[in-house]
């Protein structure tokens, strides 16, 4: 894992925040927007924690949280994209969905590697 991935998860959280700032305010949207904001920042925060893990088992546990939060991001991005009526946000949704899928792939591969080393 690297500083580059640390920066990338932070950038993802910022980009999600920027997207969410453009989504209309309503009771329905606010619920999903709040969830998306929480889990996007959680990826970056928990990845940072994983980088400070005290053991391989601790690293695996923390990275598993990162993977779960990334999956949650994917879900809320999909929901918001489905209900989005502002076509000017389409490119943002496509870009962020692509990024979260790439991040999930990285985290899954990292978990597999860490688990194989732990055994």
C-alpha cells in the first residue's frame, strides 16, 4: 500500500463531497447523500488506520472495513444515479462509479495478498 492510494482515497472523498454539493436538497435525497458522504470519507479514514496497523491480522481487519465501506459507496452512488434528474451530473456519476470499482478491486486484491501472507 502506498501514499498514492492514501491520496487517491482522500481525493475520492473530496470528489464525492463535490458531487453531493450539487444534488438537490430534499428529505429523500438527503438520506442517501448523508450516507454517501459518511462512507466515502470512511474509506479514506479507515485506509489511513490500516496503514498504521499493529499486525497483519489488524491490517486485514481494518482493510476489510475499507472494502465494506467502498461497497457501500458503490451502492449509494448507484441509487443516487438512478434517481438523478440532472443530466449535468451524469459524467460525475460515471467517473465516480469507475473510481469506486477500481478501488474495490485494489482492496480485494490487497486483502487476498495479505491473507495469503498471514497463513
